[in-house]
């Protein structure tokens, strides 16, 4: 019986300034194989389909269970997590490319630190003084927990930003993930203390008004986060905040 195989076309780039080249690989198929397990095999034995030795492939991964958000890449043209992409569900040859909207480091690895800068700009945290025991925090009711839980599932993969037509250098748009985190932390009884600052951070250029409601983000999000609802809610609050600030002079 012939051995079942899996074929890959991988976009390689040794450095940000090096030319991009495509390399083909072929592996023996195993049940339950996913893109990351295939990449591990290729990286351990970097030999192209025609038997030529090449350099090990560079990519990010960590948890291998769609929790850390590090393995996002374009798989057959679609931004998604490599660890949850089952080979059996993909058309072959499987085409792997890095995310296109983030600075390339090498091969499939990109620098997504812009998301962390954006989260810092909107103070996406609960401000507490950790130097002494503050006692129990305010009670969060089950209804609030239910509303907030989906927003807390963000894994910072940046897929929503990759597919957003508005996320580009000319708009400086922060992207859907950051806006959803503003909603999450503004909903939190302690996090709410920074609510006005967060809304002001989203009021100017690159803020929530850059969104064109194309909905690509909500369709691609691997965690099913209600991004467009969050954008609408935060958008309304930004307008109210602007009006309050104007009245206050
Ligand atoms: S709704 Fe469209 S424009 Fe707005 S963040 Fe999502 S993808 Fe971008
Ligand atoms: S909102 Fe969804 S797509 Fe965007 S970074 Fe978070 S998990 Fe990824
Ligand atoms: S390796 Fe963590 S999400 Fe894929």
C-alpha cells in the first residue's frame, strides 16, 4: 500500500531584507497531524521535497492548544492558528505564509508587539497597588461574569488585525482586539476607575472611529469574541465621553 503523504509550500525569508523564496516539503501523513506538528518535523529535518538540505524553519509556537496565540500565520491564505489547523481539513499543497501586516522577523515569525503597545496605550489592566493586602475586591455578579467572559478569551493572536482593512499605517487604527479589551476592563468594577482615560485614548486618530464595520475581524477570531458588538458599545461610549469633556470645557 503506498504511503500517504502531506505536501507543503512554505514562504521562506532569512531576514526582513532578504528576498522571499518558496520551498516545498513532503512528509509522511500521520493521523491527527496538525500544521504545528508538521512544522516541528520539518524544522527537525529540514530537507526539501527534492532532497535538498535547507535551514530549519522559524515560526512561533508555545502552548500547542490555541491558548497562547503565538502560532498565528496564513494557512492557505487564511489567518489562523497553526496548532488547531488539522491537516486532514486542509487542501494540499498546504501553503504557509507569515501574517502580512506585521514586521517580518524570519520565515513565518513576525513581530506583533504593536498589539501590546496598543493595549498599553488604553491601559488594558486593572490598576491595583500590589504592595499590601487590599482585601477582597468588589463582588462581580454572575450576569456580569457571563458578559465579560467571552471578552477575556482573547489570546492576542492578531488575526483580527491581519484581516481588518482599516488596520494599516495610514489610519494607525488600534484594531478590534484592543477595543474589546477596553470594554472588558471598563466593565470590571475595579478596572472601571480608568474608564474615562481608556475612552479618551480611543477618541482620536487611530481610535474606534476608524472602524468601517467590515466585520472581517469577528469572522476570523479563533475564540469567537463578539468584536463588532464591543466596537459598537465602545464607540457609543467614546462619543458620550467626548460630549462630557466638551461640556466640562
Ligand atoms: S469591523 Fe471591520 S474595520 Fe472594524 S475592526 Fe473589524 S475588520 Fe476592522
Ligand atoms: S480578538 Fe480574537 S482574533 Fe483578535 S487578537 Fe484576540 S483572539 Fe485573536
Ligand atoms: S501554539 Fe499556542 S495558540 Fe498555537
